[in-house]
């Protein structure tokens, strides 16, 4: 779990706000309205601070667990027979 230090809101609330902002083309004010619809009162400037402060922590955490695809790969040729012609 990512540690956010001494905070007033739950860590799940912070992660949800950051996810909304980074995943969808929402503004901070729209994110505030969405969270208010779920019963969580968060100001848009607070969401802005969370995104600026915690995005790098989240990115580093995901890069540690992400598997590399490899340094090189090869694509084999494929032949398809269409109307008897290769």
C-alpha cells in the first residue's frame, strides 16, 4: 500500500480521485462533483495537490511490479491461401 502520510481522507479516496483525473478527461472540478455524488466532500484544489504530490509515488510502485516484455521480439511471416493462391 502506498503511504500518504498524515491525511484527513482515506487512502482509497485519494487513489480514486487520482485515478479519475489520470484515466478520464475530467477537470478537477468535475472530479469534485463526481466525488460529491458519492458522498465524499473534496475540494478541487485538494485533488490537484494529490495528483501533483502522489502521482510519482504511484508510478514508481507500478514500475516495480511491471514485467518487462523483453528487449527484442520477432514477428514471423504468415502465409494465407486465398482462392487457391498463396
